[in-house]
């Protein structure tokens, strides 16, 4: 749970835990142990690189809610706004311009929300 909290932030994790039901508990356990325990803690890639890969995967899969969450995580993992922009530009070539267009809209919304809070 430590890595999940470090990458996604306490507020996000607390909301996910609070929404856990008997039906979703096994899934929450699965992603906490495997995604956040096993994969995000492997020594082969640093968190910045994992964030770049994850952003790309979210764009490729059209997972906009998850993309928004991982834009925030990428900032927490040390990526700059310009680096996030470069990742999204890269996705335009390999995932398609419509996918990147949607991703830029999601990222812009997240960045604007962050700016408004600060």
C-alpha cells in the first residue's frame, strides 16, 4: 500500500479503499499486491520511466479516467509538464492522433485543476 500511496496520493487511495465492497475487495487486493507491490517496485525501471510507460498504455487503451489519475501520478513521480507533453506527442505517432488529442484534453483538464488548487 505504501507505493500505491506514494504514487497516487493518500486522497486517491483513501477514496478507493472507502469505495471497496465485498464484491470489489478481491480486485482491490489484487491491484494493491500485484500492480503496486510487485510491478511498481521492481528494480528494472524507475518510477519516472514507469509513469511514461503507464501514460502511453492509458492513451493506447483509451482509458481516460485512469489517464487522469496517472497524469497526477507522473507529476508526483517527478515528470515535468513538458515531459508529460512529450510522452503524449509520442503517443500521437504510435497510438494515433485521435487518441493523443483526447489524452491532451484529459491532461490539460488535470493540469488546470492542479493550477486552480495552487
